[in-house]
C-alpha cells in the first residue's frame, strides 16, 4: 500500500509539476485527522511519512510526569528517560504513538484526501506561475463552452475567455487553436482564474511588439490606440530616431508585418497613424485620406471642430461614424466633423443634382433617389458602403429595400466590368 501511495505522489509530480515534498507535507497535514481518530486526542499530534519507504508514523509531544493522570498528555518520567536520559519532570518530549495497523488506516484516509490537497497545491502553482505573466500572449486550444464563455486549454492549465473579452465577429469551435492576451490572473474563492482577451486594445499593442522589432526595443513608441474589436483599429506611432519612419517600419516590406497582425486579428482593419504633438496635424493624419477644409481648436475643452466639403464629409466621418469616433478615442479630443457651409440656393441645387445622379442608376426611381439623398446618401460611392439593413431603416424605402439593393449591386458590377475592359485594352 505504501509503495502504491508513493507511486501516486510521483505520478502527480510528473504530471502537474508539483514537487513531491509539497505533496508529502500536504498529505501529512491531512493525516493528522486520521491519527486523531486512531490514537485519540493526543497532545500536539503530528504525522510523518518516510519519503523513501512510505512508512507513516504518528508522534505526540507529551509532558514528563511522575504521576500520569492523562495518557494523552503525559508520559511517566521513567519511560521518558529511556528516550532522553537528561529530561526533567515537566519538560516535553516527542514520542512515537503509532498504533498497530495505523499505516493501512492512514493510507486509506490519505488517498481520499489526496485529490483535495493536490487541487489546492495545483491552484497555488497556477497563481505563482501566471501572476507575473499578465500582458503576455499565450496559445491554447478551445476545449468547451459555458454559455458564451470559452475555456481554453493552455497545456497544464485551463484559462477563461469571457464573452466580454471575445471579438463579436469571431466564432470558435472545439479544437480551434487561439492566441490570446493574458488580461488578468485573479485569485478567487474558487482558486486562481486566468482571464484571457482577444478584444483588449493591449492585445494589438502586444502583437506589434512581437512583430515589429523597433517597437519591441523602444525605437518606435506606440503613443495611443483606439479599437472597435473585429472591425477597425487605429494606432498612433512615433519614432525616437529621426532616421526611422515609424509608419513604414510598422507596415514592413511589402506590408508583410502589418499583414501578419491583420491575419491574427481575422482581417480586422488596422490604420497606422503618425503621431504629432500638433493636434491639427495629428487629427489630419488620423482622418486621412479625407481632405479637410479648416480647424477650430478649443484647447480648454479639448475639442476640435472640422469643416469638410460635401464630397469628403462621408469619407472623414466613416461608415456609421466609425472613423470620427476612433479618431476621438485615439487623440483624446472630441472631434466634431461638419459640412462646409454653402448658400441656400447652392445647397438646393446640389440636392437636386444628387437626386438626378442617383436616379440615373438603372433600377432606382426619382422618388427612391430623393429618399436616399435625404437619408444622407449623396452618390453611388456612399451607397456602396451601406448594407441592406441600412436601406430597410429608411421609412420611405422599407418595402423597396430589396429592389434598391439589387440595383446598387448591379451598378457596381457594371462599373467593375468597364474597369476590367479598360485595363485589358
């Protein structure tokens, strides 16, 4: 039984990396309860396991007395002096009190308690190993799901990718391999919990540090980042060495560096912006390639008002305001983008011209074109960025959205064909 018990300890030492002496100490503590049942309420009872033979013995600290009134607390002075000839009355001595067949009883009890003690030691090991790994990127395999939370196997340990840290556009299957950012290691009442993330902006920064050596060694500094996971990320970079182009270094030869990062992010768009201490230049870089007319800077409220021409307005604002929103997060300033003022008659004339241009698209009637223009879609380029749900959201087009959508797609296909013919010619 003892040899089998030692073999179990050695197995756990190999499989979980928990040292044998740690396991022995944990089991010895558990055996005290078994010893109290077998020996009785002995004074300062402890158990010890021989790491070589596996023999289990019980010891108690008894007081040497001339007259024994409690056998659990005292030992006759004559018996005590057989162990230690110099002991005096009233002094303590540790005496072996192992009862017959205690090894068998204790072994059975130890096996029942071993798993509980191993789990505790394993949790301590997980926390000690991962507490300093916050901010690292780890690779693991999807093992199971609980609601929308994903449990990832990291080898010896299991980590949690909560729903709030998932990228909304990503779907996972059991067996998929993922790279994730270690966001936190929390020591909860249920033990340590490794929290992973793929949605945190720091995940993108860490990928740049791994992929771009200039970022890793500090030559290029990442000043700020703004991210909408799964859709788009803007990252502002600055070079401490005037000879190093921060944007070019991050993009890499033929775009290879940024391509590797985009691939890891499942084709999320990544805009690399050159940081500038001048807020006008910084905002211009962040909103490029849109051409801006003028800036009105309110430094006290950290607010900047930008005017853009009609043909650049949608490009500057971006789809559903995403470009302007990310620019605000990136710069830390409130960015308001407004159309350049035009005369009343000029505005009406442009509206009429926009309606006429859209009505020229086969399949779109003048009434439908008027509804599209008043909904903010002034040209075909604007329509090519919409989704069918955007058209369905326009009250006047709710029942005609499918037809308008098909007309837009057909016009795009015709234009692509013309471009291809011109290139061939």
